[in-house]
C-alpha cells in the first residue's frame, strides 16, 4: 500500500507580496508608493516604480514559504 505524501501549504500572504521568476529570483514591490504621493518628488516616485530583487536569507525564507525551495 502506497503512503500519501503530505502537501505543503503555501502562505497566501507571501504569495501576494512576492513573485518568483523563471530563473528563481525573488521580486518584491517597493514600499512608500501607496498614498501621500503628492508630497514625494517625481524622481523619488520613478525610483520606487518597478520591482526590486530580494537577496540573501530573505530570498531563501520567501522561497521556502512558497514551497519553491
């Protein structure tokens, strides 16, 4: 008789905040971009645009929570 393998549940909160690319990089959105944007300079808002890479221990932790490690 075959044993059932236990399925790892992924963290939905982490899934919504991070994206893992095809090559395995972990990306996140910039903070400070939701509201009160009128005060910020155009240069600052441009810098905050786009996704940033997560590296090191945090990247490994995120991958583990998403079941990709």
